[in-house]
């Protein structure tokens, strides 16, 4: 069985000497009480025959709602990482601003509570927030922390 593949975009902005990073918190009941190590870059599953860069832009729009417009040719390639469960995430970065108060994520349906037979809708992303590097490292999924380092290397170079 092939590993699941996702694509996403790490937004960053320079509001001072150090960049800040936009991370999103997954919605739904499983993540509601998790914080440190639970946040992510906006990302989602690559559909069959979909180009990963196009998927990353689509997912940014779906998860943020009012996502900034990005030029696909100006994205900074960050390569791929493998998460603990085996999912491979292909990532890019883009310098852009976003107001977390404008978050309007798409939703997903799931049976909740478990074995209740009731379907409930939950946002894919329930929060978005800008973090400095230290806080981003605390909040982001451990495997995705490498993406912060890769972006910093490219910004320094």
C-alpha cells in the first residue's frame, strides 16, 4: 500500500528581525484538547493525477478560506518530510500575510459521539495563529519542524 501523500504551504511574514510562521490547529473532537505538537502547516491530501504544488495552493484556500493569492512560480520549495504515521508531506513556503480572524475553513463530517449513529460537521481547521520560531517549534507536529529549519536555511542563503 502506497503511503498517503499530502501537500501544503508554510506561510511566513517578516514583522521584525525574525520571521513569523502561520500554523493551523486541526478541528474536530480528537484534537480539541491537544495543543503543543498538534499544529500544522495548512495541507491536505493530493488527489489522483493532481500536481502537488496545485494541491498545496488548493488546500491553503480550503483550510484558511480567505487565503492570500500566491504566484505558484514564486513558492519556495521545502521538499518533503515523512510524518510518524507514514504520511509524506510535500511542502512549499510563501511570504504573505493572513489575518487569523478571517479564518473560514471548510468542514468534514464524522460520526460523533462514536457509535452514536449521528453525523456531525467539524471545521478542518479551528484556529490559525502566527508564531515566532521558538513558539512555532513548540506548537508544530514534530516531523514538520524540519520545514521551519529548511525555510530558515533558504532565507539565510
